[in-house]
C-alpha cells in the first residue's frame, strides 16, 4: 500500500518544491511572461486598429474610385454627345457644300447650254439667210431674164409703194 498512498514526507517535500517553484516563477518568470503577453496584446490591438484604419481607407478609396468612374462615364458620355454633334455638323456642312457645288454646276451647265443654243440659232439664221439669198438670186435671175416680167415687177413694186 505504500505505493498507492504517498508518505507525509513526500507530500511535504513536493509541496515545498511546488511553493518554491511558484515563488521563483513569480519572481523571475511571471513578470516577463505577463510583460510579453501585454506587449503581444498591445501589438494585436495596434494591428486591429491599423486594420480598421486600412479598411476605412480602402472604403474611402473605393468610394473615390466609384466617384472617378462615374465622372469618367459622364465625361465619356459628354464627349460622345459632342462627337455626334460634330459629326452631324460636318455632315450638314458637307451636304450644304455639295448642294451649293451642284447648284453652281447646274447653273454653269445652263449658261453653257444657253450659249450653245444662241450659237446654234445664229448659225441656223446665217444658213437660212445664205439659203434665202441664194434662192432669191436664182428667182431674180429667172424672173429678170424676161423683159416683160421685169417691167411687170417694177410696176407692181411701184404700185405697192406709198408716196406720202
């Protein structure tokens, strides 16, 4: 039974060693361990505060990025609207210029056609005049070849003249 029940001396010496160990630990180990734990706790708290600040800064950056993104989209939309207006203005100007050029070409064509028409009419008049003169010559030669016809023609012309 001695093996199962500890003796009084053993309990005394174990208690004395345990108390001595607690005193030594308190004097030499507890302060550094507690200091290390407090330092570690401070570092953890500092890290948590830094994490909160970083999270807040990230949220601010995210909000600023969203704001910049919205501004960029608005600026893009404004540029697109301005580009569409410029495109429409260029198209309108080009159409007006093309219409003006077409009108000028049509007017020039009309003037050329009118000029060619007058030239053709003058040419026809000249040809008609030449043909009329040629026909009149032939008629006069045929009419005046006979003396009797000549005197009848002179009489007829004289009767048609009005001497006022």
